[in-house]
C-alpha cells in the first residue's frame, strides 16, 4: 500500500515543526530563492514571463491550500516512495550538472540553462514533497495542489530559442491568416505578405509580441493555478487547463483584429492602443479563467491542519536521507562551478564603435545606412545598432548587394537567450521572407589568410523572388556560441575546462546578407576589410 489512511490518528504533536523538517524546508527555500534571483532579470526583461514575479507568492499560497483544503493523502513507508525520491534527486543533480556544462559556453542566463535549472529545482522539490508527505511526518499532503505548486516553476523559465521561434512563427501565421479572412468576410480589401497585412491606406504587422505567445504562457500558468486552488474535481481541472490556452488564443485574435480595424479607420494603433489592448486582454482573460473556476466548483470547507510529531520524524524516512545525500552532491557541483568562475573577458572595456567597423564610403560602392534602425531598440534592449548596405554592379552586369548588421549589448544588459531569440530564423519570415533549404546550415566563410568562426547560414527568398544568403554569429564574452545544434557533452566539458564558467560578458550579434553566394564575395577587398574589423570582437 503506497498511500496511508488519512483517518489514522496522528502521533502527539509538539506544537512546532521538528528540527529535521525545519532544516529540510530551509534547504528547499534556499533553492527556490536562488532560482528566483537567477531568473529575476529575465522576468524583468521578458514580458512573456512577467507572471514570474508572482511565482513565489503563488507557490506559498498553493502549499498553504494543500495543507488546509487539499486531499489528505499520506505516503505509507515502503520502498516505492524512497525509490521515487532517489530518482528525483538523481535527475535534479544530473540536470544541474548539465546546466553547468552548458553554461560554460552559453552563460547561466541562456534559455536552455534556465530550463535545466527549472528541472533541477523540480527534482529537489518533488523529493522534498515525498519526505513531507510521509505518514510519519505529515507536513504536506501528496496531492494535486502540491504537485501543481512544483510544476508551475517550469512555466516561469524561458522557452528554448528554437521552440520559442517555432511556436511564435506558428502563432503569427495563424493570427495573420485569421485576421485576413475576417477582413475579407467584412468586405475590407486586404492582402498578406508574411505576417504583414496590407490595407488600403496602411499596413499592419503581427509582431512577435502580438502573436499570442505572451498570453498563451501566462494563461496556461493561470489556468493551472486556478485548477489547483479553486477546483477539486479532476474533470473540472481538465476543463480549466484545456480552456486556458484556447481562451488566450481567442482573446489575442480579437485584439489583433481590433487593432487592424482601428488602423483601417486611420487610427494610430502604436503606443496607447497597442499597449492598452494588450493589458486589457490579459486582464479580461484572467478574470474569465477565475470566473470559470468558480463556476466549475467552489472551495470546500477548511480541514484541520495535521501536525508533525518529533518522535515520528526521528525515524528518519529513507527519502530524507536521500535528500541530504543529493543536497551534498548539489553543493559540491555548485562549489566546483563557483571555484571555476572566471572574470568576463576584457571586463570594463569601453563601448565599441560599431560605425567604425563598417566603412562609410568605400571606393566603387554605393552605401545606404538606414535612419530608422533605432525603432527596434526597445525590443532588442540595446541602442548600440549599426547596419550598412553596399551596392555596385557585378562583373556579370547584375547587382551585387552586401549588407552588414552589428548589434552590441554591454555585460548584464540582456540575457543570452534574449539576444538569441532575435535571429533571421525568428524575424525574417514575419517580413515576407521564405526560408529555403540549405545544404550546409553551419558554415565558416573562407577568406584567404583570415580564420572566421563558423556561423549559421540561411537562404531566404521574398515574394518578388529576390534571394538573400544570410550568415550570422552570436558572440558572447569574446567567443562565438553555436546554440542551435545538438551539443556534444564531452566537447562542452572541454570548453568548461578551457574557458571556465565565466561571469556575464558583453554580446554581439553580427548578420551578413547578400544576393550572391559567398564565393562571389570572398575576393572583394571591402568584405575582407569588414571581416578583419569583426575578427577583433570574436569572429
């Protein structure tokens, strides 16, 4: 029998939690606090995760509800709970080890690292729950509310870049297509180019923030919370959790349609209307979810709180011993990472002159420098941006176009994952560019006598059939990081031993695009001059 009878008499209570339980709670609280400190900057910078600010309060609220109103389910002593605790701890320590290895090349704030750390926290919290739900301890029941409190920590970590880009692009395409069909149904002429809707007098773009990814994640978080806090029947919980993302997508579609109709009437939808409708949608959706939770089932009467017995806890459940063994392993890894921590490369150096890297008037070239590049400063979280396009006639009489874009972030300005989310893979399809298959997705452009780090290679074509070969690099702390390909654990461990686990460093994002393949650019003196300049920042 895994679960014990909740009606069995409790041992005499002392009126306070026993020392072993207090030490366990202190260890878990320290892990939760450390996780919040790590992700605090991401929650501040990433609107998709702004609900993370409420995560500590909601976590404590659900634990309180689990004790007061949750199902009184205790775990009977036996090998099953001990084995489950051991597996959870092994998973937590293993994920923490992987997080450190990935952090050596990606940084501790990269999305992949944050997800691994979320899994680490989940493993330790689950093992702690198995201890606290032991019938000899009886501090926190093993029920849906307690499990939800643990699961919600996974929903405040940033999505890995590839997953985020795919979900966002899918949502942008769905919203854009749905709005276009609705406009046609209403008799409003419009046509679509990627994620841009062209109206009679203006154009409306369904940006990343308007795709619905923000409301989708927040509403899924809220749906799980309300399902645990307010609803007790399993069927009602399932209805609420399924309804949350559907409601989020539907409300975001209404917001995009409303903004498009306002733009069609000549209203400036940037600024007030854009932000007001966004906050209104989140607020209304949360209220609808709360109302649905109340309709599905009201809260039951408060149950008496079980008390732990010091005499019973002294029996030391095996899961508790496993927990402390896992904590020692975790502390050892943390000490190793801290000991291996090295200062960021060239910390404190002045802001680089991006304009000087890209020649302003090379002989024989027409140069175009966009004046509106800084409109993306808020989205990118940096004002250090430079782009120049070089044009001239090629030897075959056609046009030779060569564009270089460089962005810079000082240390601590933006997380690695935030910078990595704004790649051509994520942004260009929304502007009408269609990705084409490339035989070599990762390529090191060849220049005689100059070694260039391998970069990501893509090929895009717009609606007019104009091609763009694109190469891009993400430089973190003086070295290029290749965050898209599957990682070799031995190779990452070599990076960790060679470079150490650095503090936050500065970041560059470099994009080179041309209507010609690389062999037609390699012999151009201008190309060599630019890449010599870029090699000084880590390329």
